[in-house]
C-alpha cells in the first residue's frame, strides 16, 4: 500500500516518497493570533492532523516532524491591540492579544481532537533566521534595500535562471501578466510593481528589531519571510510536505518558494504542496458583514469537538465544503451511534478499507463510508479505525453524560420517571406508562425496552 497525494505544483496525484523515511517533514501555515479562529481556520487544522496521524501510522511516531507556526507579529495584531487596550503601551497590549488569542486557539484545536504539532514556532522567536535569509537574498541579487525596506524582486529571480523554479510556477501565473495587471498606485520605494516586502521600518511604538545589514533604523519582517525562516530552522532547506488553505497559494506560498529557493539555491522548497478548499456556511461565503461568521469557540458551546471534526471530514479536503446545521445534526447522530457501539470495545488494527481510502489522497468521505460498512461486520476494526482518525477520545458514558449536560437534562429525574414507568407497567397500568413515555419524549429523551430493562439516551 502506498500513499498518494495531490500536489498543487505538478497538478497531479503522486506517490509519496519522503526525502528520509526516518525523518518525514511537514510544514503547515498556522494562525495569525489576533482574534478567535473561525470555522474556516479549523479546516487545515483537522485535515493536516489526519495526514499527521496517517504519516505516524505509516512511518512511526518518532519519525514524523510536523511544524505549524504561530504568526505573532502582524499589522492586524497591532490594530487589535491598539483598539482593545488603548491605555497600555503598544508592545504590552500586543503581548496581551497574542497570549490570549494563542491560548484560545490551543483550547479550540485540542477540542477538535487535533494532536499538537511536533513544533509550534513563533515568528518573533525567529527574527535572526529571517535576517539571515534576507541578507542572503540581497547578496545574491534577488532583493534590494530601498527607503529602509527590503524588497524581493521576482523579475530578478526569473532572470537568474540558475537552477531555480520560475516565479509563478506554483500558482500558475505568468509574471508578465502580473506586471501588466499591476495596480497604478505602487509604493514609491518599489522598483517594479511585483516586488514584495521582506522587511519594513517600524513606526514609533511598534514592535521592532535590528534590521538586516544596510539599514540603520529598526524594523519588522513581512509576513511571507516568517514561514521561510521557521521552515528552514525546523525542517531544513528542503522538506517533504507544505500545506495550507487554497487562499494561501498566491501570493503567500509563491513568495515562500521564491525566498527559500533563491536563498539556498534550490529547485524546490517542498516536494508536495497540499491545499485544502474553501469553506462556506449554509451555501454562502462566510464574512463578518454577512453576519454568518462563526468561530470554533461558539460552535464548541453547542457541539462536541468530534462532531465538528467528523462534519469537516465528510467532504474531501480539496473540495469546497458547505457547512450546514443539517449536516452537523447528521454528524452528531453518527457519532452517537459509533460511541454507543464502539467506544468501549477493545480496538483492533485499523481496517484495510479505511486505510486504503486515506492512502488515496486522504479520501475521508470514502473512509467514512468504509466505517459505516464496518459497523455491522467488525466492531473492533471500527474502533481501531475511528481512533486512527482521531475519534473516540471518551468512553461511551462520558459521551452520553456530556450530551445530557449540554441539553440541560437532569439524569436523576429521568431515572426516577423510568422507575415510575416500570412500576406502572408491572401493575399493568399502560395508560400511566404511556403518559410517562410521552413526558420523557417531550424532554428529548428516547427510551428503549429490552429484556435487561429500560435504557435511555438524549435524542438529537
Ligand atoms: Zn506560511
């Protein structure tokens, strides 16, 4: 069985061959910590967590390194800090925003059943690496200093033609078209409209660090250089998989490739580029102005994290996903069922049918269909497969208890009503027993009679 992954650069599914099977390396762009993560941000977290788990299953836990960064220097963070803490010095306010948002992000993704990555580097702890890459780019003639900025020149990159990829290859854009389509109000310090910022001067009060050589005033990095620096530091000049949302292909990932390949004279930065598709809510684009902007935090108040996880994985990661209430309710019912029959069963190895689906470019809809197939035939394999996918983190009783708590149901009251009903049935007072059953149904409780007595659960 071999793993095949769709690679955005070559536009085809390719067999995955790691550079070093003892050290399989993956980088995924993480959050910019300035606000609650929305449900669209949860998609790469869940998708690449499934890939991380699969790689660990295939190559061994000790042989897979997953890096997901935290961007803690950004204009959006500065704006938020100034708005929320107007009385504090900006740097202190920024620390409050990034610490609080970072903590919230971790709480959210833990609840989604995502394993913590091997390393979660912070941008502000890698300024030295950024400076070094920038200085290499200037020395190599790929970047230049102008008005205390450092700019990268895609045109210089494509003119060099020395064993480098072409700028635009990842996003399938031509540099000539980009030049022709450029806006007219280009910043005066740019030689060409397509040049992008590697480093910029900080305004008074803003976070600032010593600049790359040739610039006297302090400054701060552009966004793209952060990922090149952190990937280099933790994974080396070249690694196996780079992932992120489809909206990052251009310009972010195109620029990462340009920076890394030109700084280290490489033909490639990563061997496989993987991108997850967009997420819509009830068939509409999610936006703050439409009022359908939902955070992970809000959803977790109403649903267990595993329900959100299953709901996400029902769609293949490359396809757009339509996030609907109806689909969430279905996912919840499916998990209730799986918990009931598989959570307390000793798991066997994951089923071949589930693994084969995952090995085919993480075909999670097919894997879920295979899980439904196992339900009636091999419950230990169902349990093992669900665990591989990051489900069944609780016992059946914990799951049911949480559901009751979330629905505000008093288990003691339910138990005593069931006891009354059992007594009514024993004295053949069926009118009374039916009345109690209806009362329970109105409370959202479904009961089931068997020879061993009456069991109950919260009906979704
Ligand atoms: Zn990135």
